[in-house]
C-alpha cells in the first residue's frame, strides 16, 4: 500500500493464457485518486476542442472529412495561426 490507500500491483511470474505464455514485465500500475492529481493549465490549439500535447480523437464514417480537418489543423499550427471563433 502507498500513502492515501493507493496500491501498487507487482509484476507476476510467467503464466499461461490460453495457448500463450505471458512474460512478466517490469512495469507497475500505480493507482492515484483524482482528488490527489494536481491541476494544470491547458494550452489550446483550438479553444475548448483540441489541447496542446493531449490526445485528441477524430472519429467518424468514411468520407466525412477527417483527413481534411487534420490537414487543416496541421497547416494552421505550422503557420502559427490560432483557431479562435472557428465553427465547423
């Protein structure tokens, strides 16, 4: 157990998963309460929609323009424009 009741799950030895053997890893899962996470200011590429350095998923059916919007966003970022007031 860690402070505040959080736990670390230790790696396990080799084990059999169906017809495969799973190798142990050196990774550990660290559990932390959301109330213990420090807030950070978010910098936006497109305010309220796409944050700098954060994961953004653009999903949809084929032909809806996902590639076009990502190309537009990349070009806008390269030339240094800010997407304030853009409504798509």
